[in-house]
C-alpha cells in the first residue's frame, strides 16, 4: 500500500524563488528514493494550522515532513509569524496535537546579521516541535548551534546535521549529473553570477553602491579573462545588479530562473564552470552538481555551509575592502587549478550524500518505514555512471 505523507513547504512556486522551487521537490524525490512511492499531501507552510487541522492530518497521513529551506526567519514576506515566530504558521497546540510522526528536514537558521531576534513565542514553538519530532535535521552546523540557544539543554542533542537535498543533486538527477560532466569536457568557461537583493541594508551596509560596484569590478575582471558571465536570477529583484555591471563595462547575459521549472534550474547550473553567488541555493545547487563555487558572504549561512564542506577558502566576505582582489584571485585560481578543485568537490559532495543516506535510515525509522538507499558512491574517473535510481 502506498504511504501518504503531508509535506509542509512552499509549493507551486509560492515564493517565486528558484531555490524554493527546486528544493521542496528534491525533498520529495529523496524521500521516494529512500522509502519507495509515496502519496503526497502538499500543505503550504504559510497557511494557518490549528489543533483541529492537525487532527485532520492525523486521520489522513502517516506522517508530516516539514522542510527544507531557511525556514527559521522572522520576516519572510507573505508569512504570518504571529503564532510561531517563524515561517511554519502553526500554533503550539497544533504541533502537540499531531499524533503521526513528525520529521523536520534540512531547515536553516536564516536570521540575518544585525536583524532583531525572534519574538518570545519562537522559543516555545521551537521547543514543542523538537519535543514532538522523531527527526530534526538542520542544514548546517551553524544553524544547529544557533537553534540550541533557544531550546532547553535537554533537547540540544536531538538536532542532526542534514544538508539541503540540493547538495545531493548528483545522486538524485541522472540527467543533471551527465550534463555537468559533458559540459565540463566542452572547454567552455561559463560563470554564473547571482546577487541577492532582499534586505539590502543587512547585506551591503550603508553604502551599497560601493559594495555592488566592487562586485561588478570583479565580474569585469572575469569578463576580461575570457569567462562567459551569466547573471543568474533566483528572484526577479536579483536583476538589480545589472546597472552596476553596465557601469563597469561588463559583457554579460541574463538567465532569470524566477519562473523556471526544477529541471530547468538543474540544467542551468549543470551548464556552468564556476558559480559566484550570494544566495544559499546559488551555491548549494551547483555544489550538488559538482560545479565549482565561490561564495560572496553577506549572511552567516554561506560561511557555515563552506565550513561544513571543509572549504572556507571558497568564500569571500562581501564587506571586505579588498573584496575585488580577493574575488579576482579566487576566480583566477579556479581557472588555473580546475582539476584540483573538481576533485575536492567530488570528495566534499560525496560526504554530503553519505551523511544523507545515514540520516534517511533514521528518518525511515521515525516514520515506521524501511529505507532502500545505499551509499551510491560516485567517486572515480566516471563518477556519474554510478548514479542510479
């Protein structure tokens, strides 16, 4: 009999964000790879859930999966955080009314630098969720440490490191992995450049034009070195970098993924040789396809991700006075040491998959199911050929 699960997330591109469009589908893809065919009841994260609604879920589903994504955020446009303090618009009573297993999967602490702290209800709601859940996966260790500060000490050990499922696209998307291998052999030099323009004051400080001008200068350097610079928008507002590139004389194309399908997003990043980005998924998606990355860090989550994969040198702080020199040096290093970087990527990305396989056994147990996953190790001269369904 097909198991029915409720997936609480941002579905049908509600957030008009390419990262969200892809990641929630990848959660379901991963669960089906692990557990077999599933019947999904997709519930929008921002829709209210009270105790009566939770009891209806008990009658209809075998379990609830919340995530992934940077859901631990107090000011997401479109979300009412009044009853929980974060993006899951559920009351504490609703969480406690759930009788079916609850799995929280690969969510992140997304509070920006210098952003006000969460309202007091956040502590109570988060405590209820962690008490209720059979698995609580945070997508980086930095999130784990931050979340522990809001929980009673007795619950801290219940948090588990679980990378975003976009970090394991190599194992989940045969076509994307094959495209990435074929593109790497093509001899092209495609650089995808993403700049996030949500909360610009928290990202770029009091003189954003200077900061953005520096980023544009780095892209001018890449252009002069023969890179095909592609502005890659996850949201339409990311186009705001274009006037700065124009002022710097950069030759570039534009790929707006705001309304793209999951397969189109995967394909775009598979056809890339270096992804330079400020958004989390402008780094996790290419990483998951073993495409070299260079993080421009305006949010702590970017550095946390690089620390977890063992390569903090793949990132540069956006507010450094020497950010142009730092970015230019790293771009040149990626070009000069392409094979070394790709070998490092393969090792780091495989580790994310192995951790995910281990965690999916725990998730399956929490849901009263069994897992069918093996490690699917894909190191070697032709790593993609080991990808399986």
